[in-house]
């Protein structure tokens, strides 16, 4: 009863939010026709602003010669080079790495077996063998070396920080704030500012990666420590444990499996970042994909992309299996087997140092070039047969939706766009949305890449609409149907572990280089996370509530629209938030395959030294867009929740 | 709160554990609540409205004698679990005195407190608080391990208590492989392992099935008889309190409502709250003849059978009903009163 009256009150006080939003949009379109072309802040591809030139001129001031950053760079560089020497690059006056392929495969499979189980050990050996057969052994090992270096360094900071945040409430609050911000930023964004401090190359790539990959480990370690049952901690204290004893003997052992989940996510994030870091000259598979994308060689890009996927799957499965291992200490039989295995590994390493066949991966199989040829053939065939259709879809969406939206955003005066966005933010999220939006918009104008930002925003918004629509449909379906959920979830999980780079390849084949390619890739990239959050939200609706709705004779659609979606609306707002962030990061990467705008500006900044400043400004603009979209949706989510709470209390 | 006045406590010198005016207040600037009488006098809702604080324990005073089973009883939210944690300062009390063997616990520093917890106190928890990554025997020997005893020593001691609580044969299983009742035996063994003077039980059996619960209660009675430890036992279950407790402290909203033996609570409830609380008790099993004896009426025959005042009503029923004249209740040769059929029936038929 109380809830009904409160709804009525809200409606009397002011019109529904959706009406206000509609009116705002109509006013905007009307104003666009009157004001278009005024104050649109156009900036051509090679044009720069004084700010950009100033940044370009001063690029060396921060990093070069600064002892502190130089020291970090040298330490990281040595570490990475050491790992590369061991597994990927010719080293120590030998034409081959310290450990050849046989040794690497043996060690990896052994670790997979010792920490996980024999199934993932077989998978590891098969996966590594496969990338070797693809002719990408050295590139894969470079990628692996960088990933391992970044993960190890990352965990060195992340785990202690996570423990601290797990033990101290204040540290937890600060950490949550910082990590939330860090996770809203696309991979791309970390690269530009870091080149300022650490130049380009493997060291800078590793540092960018370790920063990008740290949040999940910090977050999950803190979460694990916090979710240890308080009674176990109290029991330890009541027996007179010191703080150190409680930490070492109770908290850490009981957090183990959750911390491993965090390490898993850190590894996946690191792999994805290492491939993207090819843009700042990181060696490895990313480099191969990037070069192939730039020359539109879909076959080679596909081959290298496949290798990334295989490595991603292997790393994911092994760490997942490691997390699932039960507490038990090893039985005697297992101990003996582990010892025997260790001996076998030593023998394999010795072989790989002694015989050429075990050191250099045999190149006669050359599966890779065959895969590349097949992929190219398939692409050509698809383009011949479906070209009319796929290109038709592309052109229809581009002309019918993307162009008008882009025209509205880029053609309106900047102050009109800003006013509308701030007003929307205020309606959806109150001052918590409006204030950050206003600040971000002012700073966006200051970066000098306003128009490119609007192009990126247009693609992002369009892709997000599709993502939310698809994600809602799939999420509701799998949230209501257990069987669908068990089928769909592994696919979604797999989708989330792939680096964004890889998504571009098939869409490049289907749609050529265009803005639409990036949008399509972004949709596929962002749908899994959106679907998952929606499905979890729907599943979290109390069974009794749904039963009550069914018992009064609601149809399935009525249950969905009147019960499940409204109850799950906070999850849905969060799904929109995550969808936006994922889309933005993909649209930006899409700059490499013709989406242009901010992503292209950043990439051009790495490639052409005179555009460096502009690239940096574009990187900043991406951050600002990300923060703005995140703040508005977060504020909207919080508001939705507040309404709910108020209804509950009355 | 009047309980302490009506039922004088054991003398201070005899007390093993003494609690004096203990307060625990949660919330902002909690210190001011016990200090300022006008705040201390407020009830729960008023206090929260005015200060944002909640008083979980309010001005409690009691003494626990050596070897006694002292039960603290109350409904959920009455502050009993907070109280038991305050006793070893797992939760820091806000105000009041806390003395163990005459030593001021509130003045003890971290190190001293740890030493006390390692050797003098042990606690058994409602949800067991076991360490899932350790085998039963390693769970039991945890307390010995952290105080630095050698492995053979702690293994031997752990084995002793494992046998004592009836867990023999399960040493090398992990907690998740045991039933709830068995898990709580592990909790009990762990608490006994470091041979404490005081055992604290925080609703140890409320997570168990009724059958297992009864079995475990019997187990505690047996252990108390065998090892003779002082016990402070928290429960919300009146029958458990009556079964185990030498004395019972009934709490409500953090304050003491009544402190006394089981038959005192049932026979002379301090107020309506206690009366309501004990209403469904099988009174015949709790009350002794002392509570129902009346003064002999004029001309009543006084040559009936004699019984002591501490005989339970249930045990006396048959004799009283079969006797053709009132039964005399006699203590040390003095006549306390007589009991006829109607007194007995009033208690027995009440159930």
C-alpha cells in the first residue's frame, strides 16, 4: 500500500523521467536544425592545437633523464629480457633461448599438473604444441614472457595491497574508489601516458600491463580476506593468536581459492593488455596481429589471433583448475608421481639444451601458413557470397542510424551537446551524474579533440543500444531457464577471456574497414558481460516473488515485465554501465580498422612523432568519455536503488 | 537489575570471574553513554534515536564461582553473545570492571591478554569456527601450536582430548567431512586442548538438530563432571539453560532481568517478562518442594511422611498423592511447611 502512494506522490511532483528525456531529445534535434555547423570545434587529421604541440615538445621532459622512472624502467626491462632470454630470444652466445620448446612444454605441463590436474596438463601441452605448429613459437613465447613478467610484478604489489584492504576498512574504501576508476578505463588509455614516463618498448608495455592487470587481484584478495567467516577469526583470537598468526594460519589459507580466482583474472587481463601493447612496440603475437591488421591481411591476423585465443584458453583453464583444487595435502602416491614428473621435466630441459630438434620448434609442419591461406580463402568466399548482404547491412546501419546520430553529435555546437548531456545526466542521476558530466565535458573541449570524441561517442552509443537490447534478451532468457544458462555461460566466459584485439579479425573479414566493423566487434565484445549481469539479476529475484506473480495468473511476459525486470533493475543499470565501458574500449581499438576518431588519434600518436601530443590528448579524451559515461550510469543506478529503498521504508 | 539485590552473590573472594557494571555500547562516541546518567537511563529505541548508539550490554554485574556452570540466557539481540565476547575482550567493553582471579582484565595489555587466552580461557562457537583447511587433529592442536608447543607434545595432547570428546578415529578427516554434531565436538576438543580454567560457550548447540543437541548437552554435563571446568554458557533455549545451569542470568535488551537458580526463575519470576519466559516449562521437573510448601492449616494432621525441600515436585508426586495425609517438608529438623494433593496437582496439572 505504502509503495503505491509513494509512486503517486512522485508522479504528482514531477513528470516521469522517460518523458523528460524524450522532451530533451526532441528539443535537441530541433535546435540542431537551427544551429548546426556553429561552434563544432572541427580539427583535421594532421591538425593540432597549441596544447598538442606543447605536449609534443615536452614529451621528453618527464621521462628522459628522470632517475626514478629510469630506474624502474631498467629493473623491469632487465626482468623482461631475462625471461625472454630463457624462453624466447637467442641468448648467451647461443642461437637459441636457454630453454628450448621441449623444455618449455614440459615445464608448463608439469606446473599445470602440479597446481591443477592432469587434464589441464594435457591441454597445456596440446595448446603450446599447436601454437608451435602454427609457426608462431617465438612470438608466443615473447607474449608469454611479457605476460608472466607483468603478472609476477603485478602480484608482488597487488596481493599485499589486497591483504591491507582486506584488513583495514579505510584502505578498503580508498582501494575500491581507485579500482573502480581503473576498471572503467579501456586498455588503450594506459598506453599513452606511460610512454611519457617509460618511452616505448617491452619495459613500457610490461609496466602498462602490470598496472592494468593489478585491480582484479587486489579486489579479490581483499574480498577473500573479508569473507573469511568471522567465527573462525574469533576462534583463532580466542585461543590467543597474534595478528601474524591469524593472518598466516587462518586468513590466508582460507582465502586461497578466491585469491586464485583473482590471479586468474589478472592473468587474463595481462594477456589482453600485452597484445594491445603491440602499439607501443611490445614484441609478440600482438605485433603480428597489428601488422596484419594494418595491411588488411586477414589470414595472417586470423592465424595469430587463433594463437592468442589458444594461449588464453590454456591460461584460463589452468588457473581455474588450480583454484578448484581442494585443501587436502598430497597423498604419498601423488608425491612420488610429482617427483618422477620433476625428473622427466629435467630430462626434457636437458634435451632442449642439447639437441637442435628439441630447441627450435620444427618448422616443416607449417600449419600456420595453411591456416592463413584457408582463412583468406574463407574470407574471400564469404565476401563473394555474402558480401552483398554484409555490406548491405553495414551500409544500411551506417546511413540509417550511425550517420544521423554522428551528424547530430558532431554538427551541433559543443555547448548545445554539453547542455543536453548535463541535463540528461541530471534527470537520470541527479547532481551525482550532472557535476562529473559537466566537468568531463569542459575538459573534453580543452583537449582539442572534441569532434573526434563525438564521433567515438556516436559509435559507442549506437553499439551500447544494441548491446543492451541483446544482453537483456539473452540475460532474461538464461536467467529464467536453467538449461539455457548452463549452455550459454561457458560461451560467455570464453568470450570474456579473449583480448579485444582478436575480435576485430573476423569482423574485418565480414565488413571491411569501417566504423561499422568496430561497432559490430564492440557488440560481440560487450554482450557477454551484459548478459551475465542481467542473468544474475534475474536469478536473484526471490523465487517466492515470481511464484506469487504466477499464482495470480500472470502470463510469462507479464512476469518478466512487471516483476522480474523491475526487481532486477539495479542489476540492469549496472549491466548498461558495464556494457558502455566495454563498448567504449572496443570502439577505441576499432580505430585501427577504420573506425577513426580517438582510437586512430592515439595510434597515430605512437606512429608519428609530430602527432604525439595529439595522441596523448586523445588518450585523455577517452578517459574523460569513460569517466563521464560511468559516472552518469552509476549515478542513475544509485538513484534507482534509492527509490526502491524509500519505497521499502514507508 | 534488581536481581543482584534479591539474590546476594557469592563473595568476591570466592569468585573466579567477576563482572562489575559492564557496558558495551556500539555506535558513534559510545563512551559517553555509560558516563552520562541521562543517556544511560534511555531505553533501546530512545537511545538510538538520540545518539545513534546501541547498548548491547548494559550495566551488568555478576560473579562466576569456580567449577560453576553459569548460563546466560536471552532472546536473540539481547546482548548475550556480545557479553561472552567481552569477557575475554574479543570485543572491547565500553565501561565497567572485569576481574579474573582478582586480576583486572581490562588493564591487561595485548600480550597478557594473549597469554590468558592461550591458557586460561577457551571458547566454543555457534557455527564452530573451525579451520576448513586443517584436519581434525590439526584443528584441535591449533591452540597448542600457536603457543609454541612441539609437534609430538601437541599431537599427544590433541589425541587425549579427541578421545575425551568421542572423536577417536576421525583425526585425519577434514571438518567438511563431518556432521554438524561431530564438528562441534571438534570445537569442544579444541577448546579443551589447552586445558583452560574457564570454558565459554556461545550458543554452541543451536545450529544442531534437536536429537544431536540433546546428546551434546549430555556430553557437556558429562565433561563438566569429568574435568570440572568452570563454564559460562550462552543459550536462548530455556530447557537447555535449566538442564545445564547451576545459575542462570536472564538478559533482555542488554540488561539483566533476573539472576538465580533454575527453580528460582520458575518459582519466583522477577517480573512479567520472566514469567512469560518460563511459562511453558515443565514446572514439575524444575520446581522443588521448597516452592510449593504451605503453612499447615489448623487441625491438620502432622504425622505424614517427611521429604527434603530440594526434592523435585515430579519425584514427590506419587508419594504425596498416595499418602492419606499431608507430606511434611523438613530441613535439618525444622518444619518448612506441608504439601497436600492440591499443591502437587496445581503444579503437575499446569503442564
